[in-house]
C-alpha cells in the first residue's frame, strides 16, 4: 500500500517497455516476420540502454 504512489525509476520503465516489445515480437513472429524482427531489434536496443544505466550506477 505504501508503494502505491512510488514513482518508477527509468530502469523500471525501460524494463516494462522491453518486456512489452518482446511479447509483441513473439506474437508477430507467427504472422509477420519482418515486423517481429524490427521489434526484436528495438527491444535489444532498450536492453543495451538498461545495461548502460546499470553500469553507470555501479561505477
């Protein structure tokens, strides 16, 4: 209940977007391979951004 008004960090927002893109990519992989590959590439770019943020925080 106390976390109800807690704002999400940038990493948490990016992780949600990453998971959504992977899910969409998986669904499209059965019907539209080109669009699926585009979403997969976008998800990979977001994962790299998450890794970069985590590296900056740990340094």
